């Protein structure tokens, strides 16, 4: 069956029902103006899950012996996690699914290892997000891995994307529990977002040329990317010499620009940013076009969520959400905050820009326990407060007709002695490293998860209850 985007208007005066996707698989449906995920059996749901299923957290120095006794000694080999321990990993996934279902979570979220066999999610009957990755487009990770951004205009990238999609979709195109396909995490689409990352990492200089633009132009050859870049410059500059003046290049003709491979300086920052933004728009369009077409070539059955987009602070400029919405079925975001009027206004703005239902794929409240240096994310005073804020947030977003879920970050607490990420903080969670549930938090978490569909059924009719806490 082909993917459907249907509009049903039975009679004048009745509210419209809109279907996005293939109704034989998980799809979207707008009923009485409220958006839902609908499974293959026609049951509607709001997606709830936990992020950071992680061997580095589950099998750290302080708890790997505990879990090797529970799952089987072969899961640890020579003191390290054994990625080939099939029977033991199956038991681990079974435990993951149990922890989710015991507390009302219905989805395996984005942040999890790629080596986990997703066939187990089908076997244990839990929804999950597909993870298909054709390239790394998070600026920090590209830099740390000493790699480059992909040239999305090249034939090589298109062939690579189709190869990846063929291999991945072959395993999942018939899945009744796959919600849809995601790409990369926190992409650097815009110069504003990229410079914000640099500032966060301690960069004190002025504007820096976006590495995605620089990477695909750093060749002497006349590539498709260069042709597009030169066409942009022709739009904004009368002559090639005018380009040369701004970019401090010794060029006389447009043809001279074909051999330029370094675009790292500019005399006028406003023109520089304008030119980059025009090119980044072309890049973002092509990135999403190639990925979407590659997936649909091999799997027309499932939804497309695309990249998980950072919305922290001011987030990306508005054009990002308008552009991405052309290629995805669900706007997949990450944003951390208490549920307050300002956050509510942001979510409404994102919907206004995209006109897509929204899934907050990464957000959490955390509490720093004595075994941690400092927990990540929005900190509160104790685990009971974690549960309170979880309930407030889920109830709040469930009152928005376009919000279709939230995935908590994270699952298991990370203690001192395991490797933190680049922030230097430990991952927060709802279970201890030894699998003990944080009941003070989970009591309200479970109640909220079980009421999410009830609240969402009445979206727009409930009074908003905002958080009374402030960020520390």
C-alpha cells in the first residue's frame, strides 16, 4: 500500500480528519483537530519513552558485574562489554522493555546504541524510532572526529544514501512497531546555531565560516556544490571583482571563482552571513531531499521524522522549521525547560512555522544524587520533584493538539566512575545503575504516562497548570 496523505470532509460543518502515512502501519491522524499516532490496529497513542539506553552506563566499572550475573557472564569479555553476546543482549533488551512498560512508557527513544537488534523491539511489542544515518552533520562531532560534512550535491552522496537506506529499510519496512525514521542529532543547519555552539564551547572570536559550506567548497574542481555557490554570488554581486573584494580574493572573472577552495575570510560580515545562509538553505533542502527519497525508495510504509533539532534558547532561525517541514511528517525537536508560558509560546510558534505535529524527543528533569558530580538537564531538589515536573510537563503539552509525545532523558542514572559526555556532567535517570526504580519520581511519571491519551483527547479544553519552579 502506498503512503497516504488524505483529507476527509464527510459533511459541511463536521471537523476534518487528516491521515498522514500508511494506515497499515503506524501513521498520523488528525481527529477533531487533535493529532495522534495511530498504530496498525487503529489504536491511537501519545509516544512516551526514555533516552540513553547505553552500555557505558549500564555496564560501567561499578555495575557491570551486577548485570553480567543477571544477563549472563558472556556480556562482559576481558572486562569490556561484548557486542557479540547475542543471548545476553536479548535479555538486556527484555529488561529495557520491561522497565518501560512497567511505568507506562511505550516507545524506545532515539538515544540508544545502533548495535542493539531492533528486531527485539518487534518481538517484545514496543514502539521504536528507526535510526538511519547517512552522515554526521553535528558540527561538534564532525570536528571531534576529524571528518567532513557530506557534499550532499554529489552523486557519491546520493549513491551512499541509497545504499544505507536499502540495507536499513530492508530490515524494517514490514515492522508494525517502527514509528518512523530519524537521521542525525542536533544538526548544524544555520550559521546562527553554529556560532551559538562555538560560544558554548568557549570560542571568543567573531563569526566563523560555517564548516558545512567550507567543507563542500574546499576543492579545486568545479562541483555541483560550487556551481550553486557561484550562482548565489551572482545573485548578490554585480561582478566577480565585487566578490573578490568581500572575500579578499584576487579574481577578475566568474570563471576564476571555480578554482577557489578556501572561503574563510570576508571584509563585510553581513554579506558573508547572507551568502552563507543562502547556501545553507540549499544544503538543508538537498540533505532532506536525498534522505527522504532514499528511504521512500525502499520503504513507503513508515513516517519520516528526520533530524532531532535543537530548540534551546532562541534555537534555529525560523526558516529552518519551515524548510524541514517540507520533508518530514513529524517535527522532531529537543528542548529543555519547565512548562511555563514562555515554553508554551515557543511550541505554538514552532507549530505555526512548520504546520507539523511535534514530538519532543529529548527533555528531562534531574536530581544530583551523592554518587554524581552533577546531573545534566533541568535540575530540581529531589526525585519527587522530578516526578512532579514530569507530570506537569506531559499534562501541559498534551493539551496542545499538535504535540504527540515526549521522550525523557534519560533512563538509568550515571554515577561517578563512568565516562561523562563533553559537558562533564552525568546523565540523569529514573532508575539507579543497579536497576532500582526511583519510586519517588516514577509514581507520578507512571500516572502521567497512563493519563497522557486521556489528556490529549481533550486537548485545548483543559486549563494549563504551569510549573512554579525556576531553573537553577
